[in-house]
C-alpha cells in the first residue's frame, strides 16, 4: 500500500480557502479527492487544516485519472452543489500536468486566475491573473483560482 498525501500546491489552496472563511469571505470550505479508498487520507489532511467537509469520489484504484477526467468530475460537483469559487493547486506532483484548473474553467466557462502567488489570492481587489488572453483584475462572481505559493 502506497500512502496517499496531499500535494503541496493543493495544501496551499486549502489553506487559502480556510483563510477566506476565517475572514467571512467564504461560508464553507469543501475539499474533494478522486481516487481509491486510501485517498481518504488527503481529505483527513484537508479537514485537519480547516475544511468543513470532504467529498471522496471513490475509484477502483486500478485506473489513473488524467486531468481531463478529474476536471469533468469537478465540473459535475460544482454544477450539482452550486459553488461560486474553486481554488485548487496549480498542478499535481505525480505528473506535473498543470491542466486540471484550465480544463475545469473551460468546462464551466468561468475565468481562471493561474499561478496566483498572493497570500490573498481571492480578494477581489488583489486578484489578478492570465485569463482569456491578457492580464486583468476581475470582479467575476464565479472563477477558478490555481494557487502557486503563499
């Protein structure tokens, strides 16, 4: 058995989401993992950091899921449960694809702020990113944020 752990970029994203909740900018922090039963360790980490709840989309553990599939799963959850903001790590550490956020933004037709480095990546007055062809500061109600580092 391989021990599953949260990738450091996703950990930064969870920490940022918890900060937003502590500042009453967000009302709930929901962590999501897609993987075999042992992947629940990543949700335990997110809950320990301060997430309110975790969603585990359990897989058979025999198939590796690429960003295209993960983004489809996340898009379905966002549409089903009606979230306004999705904060995720900029990339995975197993394949370093850096694609899930972009694919998710495309599926939802939401803007995405990529590789954010601000400690306050989701404060409207400080949010900037490279989305749809240029740098801009947005006031979008719905968006995807990919966190790089704090």
